[in-house]
C-alpha cells in the first residue's frame, strides 16, 4: 500500500518561497501520476500541479511561472517548488498519487487519485 507524507510547509511573507516534498513508502513514485492539490478554508480542493510517469508537467494557470513540480527518483519524492508566493496561495497542500497513466489527462481533478497524504499548511502573510 502506497503511503504519502507531505513536508516543507510553513509561514512565509509575500514574495517568498517554499519547497514542499511528497515522500512515499510502500512503492516507488515514478510509477504514479502525482498531483499537488490545495484547500483553503471554506473552499473546495483544487489541483495546483501534476506530473506524469514520463515527467510531463501541468500547472494551474494562477501558478504558472511561479511553481515547479519535479521528481527526485533517488529520494523517492516529488517536490513542489513555490516562488513568489502570494496570500491567495495560503492553504493546506496535499499530494496525491494514481497508477493509471491515462489519469494524467485530467490530472488536476482530485477525483482521479487513489492515494492521498495528510497535508501540510502553507501560510503566506501580506
């Protein structure tokens, strides 16, 4: 059974950076489509970035040019580098995984994913 743990969240000022990591146990992450999602208070969970088994990436429009998703196959992690953070980026961030390659075509949809981490809080102060 794949288990995911997020880390790297915290409090940062507007314009700052954070690097989130999604660490896996139970299987290797490079066999999964991985997505990063976030949920702000009172809002629905939304897809932020995702990466295919072939390392093709997709980003939500509002984070393009600011967020980068990448795999570290040695550490069995998927990282989300977040630069120029804004108050509207404040949320709990989750990573998720699905083994079906075709799920990548709708990889920003939470319903596609089978495995989820517990989340890490990101707070951007203005």
